[in-house]
C-alpha cells in the first residue's frame, strides 16, 4: 500500500514539475526576508528574479544515464546551489536594510517634535506620554529587525 501511495505521489510531482517547466516561476524575497516561489512577482517583493526549472526525465527513460546527462545533472546541481547562495545573500541584504531602516526610524523617533512637551501651570514643561510610546515602538521595531537578521544568518 505504501508503495502505491509513494508511486502516486512521485507521478503527481513529476506531472506538476513538467507543467511548471512550461511556465515562468519567480523567486522573491519580501522586506522581512521571507522567500516565496510563485508564477508572478508579489507586490511586496524587495527582490524578485525568474528561476529555471528543469523537467524530470520521462518515466520510461533509460535507467542507465549517459556521460552527457551526468554532466548536465552536475551543472543543474551547481546552478541550484548557486541560486540558493544568491537567495541567501539577498535575504541577508534585505534583513540588513530592514535593520538600518529601523535604526534610522529610532533616531528620528527620539528627536523631540513640536507638541512633544506640555507646559506646566507653575512653569516648565514635561514630556508627553506619546513621545515615549513612539520611541518604545521604534525600539521594538529595531529589536524585531535584529532578530530577523539573526534568523537569516543561521
């Protein structure tokens, strides 16, 4: 029974890959560093590039590969590894950009703006709670960006 289920899954996967080979597939990375594969470029993609999918050999193909197909398989594996390395590099770059943007946002949030201080009846002024909330939100955003960058680095 397991063999029948496995055979059906392999056949379905083979058919899916052959149909996908005829279509354009994009690998995209969003601003949080998440990688997505789809048939169109998502609107929130920071980086997107088309990828090539090589179809699987026909089920009735010879079981003994020729020397030429060994070279093709090696090239395909090398290309796949190169694409993964490129995707990781892009993810790291996107994560670093997010950290830098969060740092700039924090610096801007810490600057006093008009209306951040409230005058007191006896003279002087105090900082309004909205200022502290703004700074705290920016610090939280920076912390999340740094955590996401750590996850990409792993």
